[in-house]
């Protein structure tokens, strides 16, 4: 069974860039969510092994998603990577203090993302 | 940074960037309107900010540093604005418009050539100028309200600002807890949020931690002037839990976390507001299967290809008729009848398929009408004129390609109207008109056509002035006898409007003849009507789609042509003796009116056909209010044809819209009715020249 990665990001282009970056590593199942709500739906149904989230999303923001995941005994241990745009340092710090495991700045370096995924998922 | 993403990814980027820019434009218009009232809707401001923010991220990914820089500047400006550090002003709105225009240029440029760039330093300087005047930040004033850090920790910087704004206004801050079935919580949440927005501002939406295998609960942070019981009354008594975080009266005093409802015993307490109930039924259980976004963005070329295949499928159904004939000849009647039944079935399905594919290509005219809002705003401002744009029928749908091609001509017409048609406020007052003029942009569907009307209530065009100008320019003779319609049509003649007399704004050296040609290339027609002192109206008639059409197949001098059926009003067989010549033009009488004839054999320089016993066929075609009769040798019947472009080399051939495949590997030419009518009508005005 391939490990599952949930990608919460409202920009479809950014999502497909993330998807193609990760697909290059092979053997992961990628689940895309176009907003925080979709991510919330997917979480209880799929056993997600890693979450990648944007901060600025239209319905619930990334921080709220992180807080939900990191305060929920079922998902708490799931590694979480924030990918957000530069200039949101305050939001990034909040995300990290809420329990996010890593942070990447858009435009991210594909190698860096791949490295993080391999680090968390082995 | 190098751009090693695929061409496909680039296309996606351009598509998304265009979408973002389009909505930025729209939202900015709304923001501009509210700027006049001195108040800005935080949802819109935030959405504009997010647009710029996404664009920055995307452009950075593709190494488009220029777009990323500009978007970054915009984002900075908007961030300072939404955080209250920059005030809402006309200057701010204008600068943002300027920035969006530059973004549009850049994105369009990259669409043509990835390496395209242009100088945007002026825009950047304008943004910096506004930013340099900003009031600077301060330490976190929220601290004074002593709000539980667990609430503040999940707020983005912007949400913190909104929270503070609410508190500054002396509003109460409540935390509303609602729970929904997991299957349809977004719908329930949207409904609840809408209800709460009527009494205040929903600052954030936090999903509550806990088991969410069936139900999920949220904390909504609400800033409102209403009291706790008033808010609770909206939802009915015990369906929702509301807790006061800051009460205006108690603000800045103690922690003030006063619980007004019994604490929920566990996380699955039923707190569904009654509004959400109706949505609870349908999607239970299965909801998550369709969790991913509900729309797809498709390259128009792919749709064209699909359309072509459907078209060819429609054509190949002709083969069944042929098999039928053969079966009939063989006397296999029972097989024949089942074949006919199967064919009818297939035809019906094909029609549905064709309609389906066609529907996908249809987009509402709102896509370009909305852009016009901006043009009107911009041009009227530059000219010091007051213009109210009334838009009607923006939901009328047209083929995507037509809508796109319509953008330039429409923009030109609107600029023209404001520039030349609409008077200055003083002039209007003197004429006893309201200072603000009204410009009407209306669309409606009429059968297979869409009619777009652009009407102003300006000074109108005096036909005598047009006539004199046309004579002076040598376009018509001074003695020419012209009807009112003929005179207005002169406006569309090449050379009528010239660069030197068109202002910089409306002109750009493009005359109305180019507008007319653009419309004609979409198989459309444009007409103008005007009344001195009352205003001018332009009417554009366009086919809904260009791709598959039903055509009347006709024969001229042994050659076969197709006439789009949506422009054919009727067909006649006439006696040649019925043709009369009026002012060197052939006409026939048709139900008490005179119908001008056009001999296609002459137009296409074909040798005329042998006599058919003194009779010939006439296909009466019409677009908008005009009609003419096309004289042909024979009518061969009706058929579906797929129009294919002739390519650029043949595109100039007057009277031909394209080629069509008849399904038996026979390619025929499709007549361009609009073009032919131009030809006929031009002939009319040349009569006495």
C-alpha cells in the first residue's frame, strides 16, 4: 500500500506543481483538496500519512486546519508541511507553533519538497 | 530561475492567471464603488489580497519574476490596506487598476512568448509612493482585550486585524459552535455563515478537534452589535451554542469568558441550525467521494477537436441512409425497418451529444460585460464625464470563441460612445438632461442569434454631418440619393473615421470599418441608428455558435455551396419574368415589399447556367433587419455541416465563411451571409456614385 499524501491548496496550478514534484518520487498516493473544507472531509476517510497545506485559503485557513489536525488524537502524529508565500512570516510562525513540522516558501524548490517528504515518510 | 515546467503546466498557469486577473478586476470595481461611500467590504478586500497573493506564488513557480514582483507589490499594498495601515482612497483604487492592467499585459505577453516582459516601473513607483505614506505598525493592541490565546493562535494576521476592527467598533465578540454531518457540512456552514453575516462579521471558522467520522463541529468567531440572546433567537433555542468572548460593556475588563450555554458533553452534540436541515438528506455517507473541485478548465482546442469529431459523427450518419436504400432495393423490408429505428435512435442521441458539447463551449457574456464596467469607469473618469452603465442580459450565452473575439470591438464601441457620443456634464445640463448619462449594454437571445445592443443617451449623430463628411472624403457623390440607413452605414466604410480626428482614448487608429470587419468575421452584423440630441444605438447580431451548422445546400453553375440555415428565411421558385431592375439592381416583389437579389454566379465569376425553362430559385436570407435574395440554380436540400476555417491564405475571400465537409469526402464552400449582404448593401449605396 502506497503512503498517502493530502495536498490542501486552493490554486489548481500550484496543486498540480506540487503533485508533479511528488510524483517524480513515485509510489505515493496523492489526494488533492482545493480548500480546507475538502481537506476536512478527506481526513476521516483516508488514512493520510502526510499533509501539505497552504495558509491562505478561502474557507478555513491553513492555520485552522493545522490546529484541527494537531489537536486531534487521530491525526496528531501526521507530519505536516506548510507551503506558503513569502511575506507571511507571522502566519508561518503561528503555523509552526501550532505544530506544523516544516515550512516551505513559494516558489519552493522541488528538491527541497522532495527531501522533506522523504525525511518524513522514509 | 529556470522554467523547466511543461508547456501544459504553462498553459494552466496562464489560464489560472487570467481567471485571477478577471476576478481581481471585478472585485476592484466593487471596491471602487464602495470607496466612494468610504467603506470597504472586508470580504472583497481579502479576496483581492488573496488573488494577488496566489498570482505571486504562481508566477514565482514559473520564474516569471516580473509578474511575481508586481503581484508582490500589490499584495504588500493590499496587505497594508486590509490591516488598516493604508487608507481607502481613489488614488489607491486607481493604482490597483493600473497594476492589474500591467499584470494583464504581462500575462497576455507571456501567452504569446514566454520571454515577453514590459516596463512596469511606473506602477511599482506608484505603489511604493502610497506605501511610503503608511502610518506604520504598532504593538499588538489585541493584548488589551485579554482573549484566550487558543482563539488568537489560529488567526492569520489579517483575521487578527478584522477582530481588532470589530472590537474597536465596540462590537461584541461571540464564539458560535455548530455541528453538521460530515457529508454536507460545507453547505450547512455556508448557510449558518450567511445568517450570521446579516448580524455581523464572521471573523474565522475553526473546526473543533475530536472524532469527525460522522459529524464535525466548528467554532465561528462572530463580531456583532447584537446581544447574545438576539443572536440566539435567530437560530431557535437550543440548536446552537453561543459563548461570549468579549462583551462590549465588559470589554477590556476581565477575561469575560462567560458561558451562556451548558457546556456540550461531547463533540458530537447536535447543534445543527434549522437552516441546514433540508440539505441533510441527499448526500449522507457518499459525500466525500466527490470532494475534489467541481470544475475543470479545458483548453479550447480540445473542445474544438471534440466538436469536430461530433460533427464528423453527425455527417457519417448519412451512410445509414445509403445502406437503407440498398436494403430497400434488395427487398429486405424487415431489416430496413429495424435499421431505420436504430438510426432514429442514434440520431436523437447524436443530437444530444452535439448539444452537450456545444453547451460546454458556451460562456455567459458577463465575462466581457464585466470588463466593460472598468472601461467605462476609466474612460469616463479621464474625460470628466459621468456615465452609468446599465447591463442587461449578461447571462446570455455565446460560443467562447465568439465572446473572446467580441471583446475588442465592444470595447471600441464603448470608448467611442463615451468619447464622442456622451456630452460633458455641463453640456448635458444646458440641454436639460441629467448630468449623469446612461450607457446601456444589453444582450438577448433571438433564435439562433444573440443580439447585443449598446445605446447611449448622448448627443446623437446628425445624418447630414455624416453625409457631408463622406462626400468630403470622396466616399459618396454629392448627388447620391441615400436613405437614412444608407447614411448611417457610411460610418462603417473604410476611411470614414481617421486617426487624426479620433481622440487618443477611443481611437488607437482603429475605425468603425475594422469593428464591422471583426463582427463580420464572426458571421455577425452591426447596425447603427441615432437620433440627434437623444443618443446613438449600435446593434450587433451574432450567431450563437460557429462550429456545427445546419445548412441549405445549393447549386450554382454546377458547383455546390452551403448556406447556413439559421440565416435562410425561406426559399422561392420564381419566374425569371418576375425579376425587375430598379436603378440597375435586380429585385423582386415579395409580399408587398421589394427584395434585392444577388446573383451568386456573378459574384463568384462563374459562367451562368443554362436556362431552366425561365425559372430560378431564390434563397431569401436575412440577418438583423436586412434581407436579400440569393439567386441559385438549384436547391439540393438540408444537411448538417461542420465548418472548418479556410486558413489565413483564403480568409480574405469575400462571401465565403469557410469550408464544410459533407460527409462523403466532398468539401464544399460555406457562404458568408453577412459578407454577402455587405456586398449587396454596399452595392446599394454605390448605385449613384
